[in-house]
C-alpha cells in the first residue's frame, strides 16, 4: 500500500510539472549528467587517535561521472539529488570514491551563460573492489563553474568525506574537473 501511495505522489508531482519541464527555461524538473577527470585524490586511513599509515595519494588521473535530478524553483536556484563517482586504478586494483547527497546549484544570472556554484552534503563511501565496501559516512562536495550555453557547462569541484571499514576510518578527498549538460 505504501509503494502505491508513493507512486501516486510521484506521478502527481510529475504530472503537475510536465507543463513546465523541458521547455528551455531553467525552471521546473531538471535532469543532468557530467563527466571529467580527477587530477588529484587522497585517502588517509586512521584508527582512533593515531594514524595507521601515511595518506595514500593516487597516481595518475581518475575518471569522474555525475548524475543529478531535481527541481529548479526559479531561474537561479535548484536542488538536486547528486551522485558523483571518482574511479581509478592503482597497482591493478580498481578504486571508487562515491558521494551521494543533496546539492544546491546557484546560478548568478537568470539567463544562460554565467557562473554557478554548487554546495552539497550527503554520504561518502570508498570501495576497492577487493575488500568489503566502506560504510557510508558524512560527505561534502563544493564547486562551481561556467554555463556557456543554455544546457552546457564546465567546472571544478572538491569532494571529501569519512567512511569506515571495520574500525578503520578513511578520510577521502578528490579534486574534479567536469563537463556536463542539463535538460530543463
């Protein structure tokens, strides 16, 4: 019964917003994606009050992929659910730093072409593919960029967080450069 109510609520909201969605105006329902590189990343393991090991700095660039969906309530502000994954390979092991959370995009101009900022809070996780994935811990993402046409943008962001494998805490940090598009 609960899933039927949730489905009806989603359909009602989507039905109400369909008149304003995908009409070229940055307002209403939006969906977007971005891809890029992460030129720098670091993981610092620690155990309670003392550090077990030195920070592990990634060798080489990682790949960045983002997906987001949400609502733009005016031509300058939108709130989205954001998923960001930074993947890389080191010593034949695949690593993923994942951030999932709620992001606020603020555009400094109501019309296309202009600067924007991103502030996000959510959860962060770390996965090596060899051991169990880390438990999700608190995470953040901060960034900004330039929208050079009504649907295309590029930018830079930093993300970080703290996750846990067993009783070892993992502090993670990534710098990301991205290029993306958004439908509105």
